[in-house]
């Protein structure tokens, strides 16, 4: 009975204080998450307010909040959607976590922390918080295609976090990390997911549909919560996070087709316990420790916000998303959360990190939790700002790059492509591993080898070290060259798949866009390979040396990329002239319908343009009629490229022709616009220009938040 009274007292205290702070923050138009964190500080043990909640009991309740929030996410993110965005989101998550591991490790070293503390610091800042983002999106009513990418990245990061925790557990206990152990952990995870999803698809959707047919809200709610907590318990019993189990349970319920009804019933319970989760985070904030380590907190907060924005945005763009979607995804993932606490607690309990790291992680999580809603809100305008201020050559590049990646995905269906890709990846990995081996070997053998040179050749210690480094550089240079050359060959293979030579044409019309694609892919491959080498060798050599070499190589490849974008701009202008000629030919045809409006332009009339200029994708003509919402507005006012990712290559109106129009170009009735972009971008542009979807009815605003 005493425990029941204590539970009631703690629940009452937490909810009443949270209700007051939440109401206050809503009145001043601030995110309610702020209010929850302040409520946690008020009822926590560190502020001095005479209102103390039992931290253990509140933490237990907050676990229910994590489970319900992840279950709600699963209801909105079915397995079908996960499969669709999985490959792209998984690659972005891998880039993000790799870059943040590197940034976190370097930051720890610069702050003077030990090597293991720096390793744990990298892991702490690597994983974004699914719980925080779900709450922020729900609070701001964010919708759009970019949210599917964000949730796909989050789920992929959660899976990476499971492997990361397994590796860190081995490191913390003094054991070595082997490829076999990592592979075994990954294999067990894959088997668990396969069994969970396979059996769940056989049972859960049928069960939910049968319960819903009873038309009893109470029964439906109880069954849904039973599935939710059952999935969480199953994952916990297998050694994985409850969040993963709850998400899969929600996705299985979504496969029943009754997700909206279940979500409506669960939402109230989810929001209450979700609030308790954020209150529990606030209870962990100790202002005195934050002030004591304010430098580390401030630096790591900047590293998380800036590093994740750069890593996620770059990765999302390179996988074929437009600038707006990439920027919105990057600014949404600029926080850390529950996995940071788990990793910091693991390091403290094993004794490999000092006690200050846990409160630092909590403080960074709190700060980035506060900034997340603001950054999500600012992501759309910031993406538009970036798009407006890009040089013309880069604007053309970012508009067409997505079409090339879309063509590459279609070409990758070819079964003969996979062995070639595996071979190039293997060769790249071998060069990177050998280069890392040379660097680590020299680091370990430097002193004895320098002493040997001093004795054998009568050299001073300084000269011996110089000779040793010179020999090491001569040994390492072939592997560096190998990485650059293999990356070039790999990029060429992919570029020719996306933009093959035109059959029967003497001239290679796709040469300019293919060169840009090759330069982009080579730059990305070299950067990723170099970062991995720097990460692996970081604990053994001074941080600056490898970074300087990588910066020089990346800088050189960046110059090559910049020059190729200038050539692409000239190529696109020439393509715009061909487009204008094709559009003018259509204008010479019967120019009016029976209602007096300009006749539509058949897309097939631009087929010759596609054959001559394959790098421009599949140019699509769009005719503006009197009821088009874009009439009378400029391209800059419409933010067409920023909102949709589509590029206007040419505009023709009567005898006037405009190639690559600028943002000040005002659209008129009868204008025929030639657009290039991915199929999703063209659909979204049709919605903006014409006010309706295409004949399939699936036009969607790319990344636009509702």
C-alpha cells in the first residue's frame, strides 16, 4: 500500500508541475518540450525547489513513454514504407554515425580526455533521438516526404546503436573487438528482426482486423497496448531496446490497415507518458555540473548541431534527395537522447570514463532538445536561403543530380551490376585497410626503428625520425593513389551506368553531366574512405596529420568538381536552346483548343531532346492556362526549385524564348515551361504550377512541412 501511495504522489507531482509549465510555455508560444524539461528540473534533486519526485519511479514511468512514442511512430511508418526508404536512409545513417564518431572522438581529444573517453564521446554524439523528434514533429504538425526519410534514418541509427553498444561493452571490459564478434552480433540482430517481423505479419494484422470488427473502442485499445508492450518485452528479453520492439509492433499493427483508428485511441495515453519521459530528462540536469563543465557542454552542443546537419544533409543529397529535403532532414536530426544516456552510463559503470561524462551528455541532450523545434521550424526558410544563394552552376547541378541518381537506381536492377560494385568496394576497402595498417605500424615501431637507424647509420634522433617518416610516406603513397584511382574507376562505372553512351551517335551528348557525376561520386568515395582511415588511425597518430593529407586530396578533387559544374552549366544552356527549338516547333502547331486556351504540348515531342541530351533527364513540358495558380507570379516567389527540386530549363511564350530563367522571371498565361527533375520533383512541380497532381494522382510536396 505504501508503494501505491508513493506512486500516486509521484505521478501527481510530475503531472501537476508539468501541466503548469506546459501551460506557461504555450502562453508564451514556446515548444512544450521546454516546459517539460523545466518541470523535471523543478521536481528533480538538483535545483533546490522543495518538490522532490522519486527519480527511479519517474524513470520507470518514462520508459513507458518511450515505448508508446515508438509504437505511435510505428503506426505511421509501416513496414512497406520502411522497405521503400530503407536503402537510402540506411546509407545516410551510416554516413551520419561515422562522421559523428569522428567528430566526437576529435572533440574529446582536443578537450584533453583519454582515448577511451574520446571513443565514448564519439558514440554519445553519434545517435539522434527518435523520441525527441517524434514529439517535435507531432507538436508542430510536421508532414511531408522528408519525414519518411528522417524516420528511416532514425530506425537505421537505432540498429547501428545496438551494434555500437555491443562493441563498446567489449571495449569497456578490456576485451578486443574482432570482425567475427561484430558479425555475430549483427547476425543475431538480423535473425531476431526476421523472426519478429515474419511471425508478426502472420498474426498481428489478422488479430487487429478481427478486434476492430467488434467495434468496441475499449477492446481495441487494450489489444493494441498489449501488442505494444508485448513487442517491447520481446525485444528486451532478446537483449535489445524496448524502443525497437515497440516500433516493430506499431508497424505490424499498421499493416492491418487500421492504424488511424488505433492511433486515435492510443494518442492520449502516449502523450501523457511521453511528457513524463521529458520530465525525467529534466530531472537529470544538474546545473552545477553543467556550469563546472560548461566548455565541454558548449563545444559538444555545437558539434552535435553543426556536425549532424552537415553529415545528414550531405548524405541525403548524395543519395538523390533535393536540397530542401536534405536540409530539412539534417536540421531535424541535430540532437542526442536516450542512447547517449545508455552509452554514458555504460562507460561510467565499467570505470573507463570519469563521472563528468554522464551529466555532460545529459546537458548536451537537453540543449539540443531545446534547439530541435526551433531548427525544424527554420529548416524550410533556411533551405530556401541556401538554394537562392547557390552559384548558377551549382543550382543547375543540384537540380539535375537527383535525376542521375534516379537513373542509376533503375540501372542497378541489372544483375550484372552487383559483382562489379562488390569488386570495387572490396578493392577500395583493401587500399584503405593497408594504408591504415602502414600508419599504425609506423606509430608502434617508430621508437625502436628510429633507434636502429641511429645506431646503424650514425644519424641523430631527429634525422632518424625524419628518414623513418619519409620511408613510411613512400610506402603509404601507393595506397593513397590506389584509393583515388579505385574511387575514380568506381565513380566511372556508376556514372556510365546512369548516363550511358548514346547508341548510334558519334557525339557523346552526356559527357558533361557524366563528368560532373563522376567528380561528385569520386569526391564522396575518397572523403568517406579517408575519414574511415583517419578514424581508425586517430588513437595512434596526432590528429592533424591525417586530416591535413585528406584535406589536400579532397581540396584537389573539389577543384575538379567545381570546374566540371561550370562545364555542365554550358552544356545545360546548349540543351536549353534545343528545348526552345522543340517548344517553338510545337508553338507553330494549332495553338488553341475549342475553349480558346493554348493547346497542350505532348511530352513525346521532346523525345528527341532526351536522346540528344540524356544528362537533362526526361524534360517535361508544362502549359500554363488561365486557371494555373502560378500565373502572374515569379519563379522566385513560387520557390519552385527549392520546394520541389525541379529545374526550369526553358520558357517560351509566343516569339519570346528564355533559357535557364532566373528567379525574377514572371509567368504568364500560355507559357510553356520545360522542366527537368526526378519523377517526384516533376509531380511536385505540377502541383505548384498547375494546382493538381498528374494522372496517377500522387503529386506530393517534397519535404514541405504542413
